[in-house]
């Protein structure tokens, strides 16, 4: 993997967390979380940009597929990739309910080359997720602007401030094939 892309991998991995994670303590909260995760179902793609730091101005695109957990489980599995120029980085995230909280990882988690989910909150149209890797702490915000548009911002904590470093605008991909009925 080229050095530039491998350096960006831990941060770009956070982009796969479109649906976020939640700390929920009531069944009603768990149900609203499940609704949000369901709304992130499907295929998403769009452009992004690194807006701060060493790689400021780097543009990329991501293609991701969200699959909500089935049965009693609340959470989501995301798979896909992000591209920087001709280089492609696989992306994956799993977010699942663990008791009254959520846990998960991007790529192989903070012990590997990815990130861990450490906290979060979900509303009907927004997920805010605490992320960590070694001494890096930050947050990912995924907001459903409408059923077909999701904006994702990743910020890192510097001193006492949260500094946005990545922005991504995803569009839901729908099948363009026309569907019709056959009359007998």
C-alpha cells in the first residue's frame, strides 16, 4: 500500500461508520436506534475531502453498503471501499449493541490499523460516535439530511477543542432499472 494511503487509512476507516453507535438505556431508545440503523440500509457513495492537517485538500470517494443487524440485535455492518486517486482502501465496520451500550470497530480496531467505537448517541436523523485509536480521540457525526443524503464529519480532539478533519457527502444509490407490470 502506498505510504500516503496507509497513513490515511485509520482516519478514512472512520468514514465507514455512517450509522454510528449509541448508549441507550431504555427499550424506547433502543427502538429509535434500530430505526436509524435501518435508515442507513443500502448502498451509498460520494465524495469527501480532508479539510485539516498534513493531507488537507486531499479528495477521495467512498462506496459503502450498510446492512442492519437482524433479529433482536441492534446495530449495523458496513462494507466497501474508499479511493484516493487510483488507490483503493477497503473499509468495514461492525457496530452492535452490548448491554446498554454499543461497541464495535472499524477495520481491525485500534489494536490493529483501525479505530474503536467507545461511545455514542442516536436520534432519528443523526448519530454521534466517539472514536479512539491510541492517543487519538475524536467523534464521527453522521446526519441524514433526507432519505437519500447523508453527511459525515470526523473531528479530532486537540487540547480542549474538536477540530473537523474529514467531510463526506454520501448519496443513496438506487437501481436505475425501470420496473413495470405485465398485463395478461
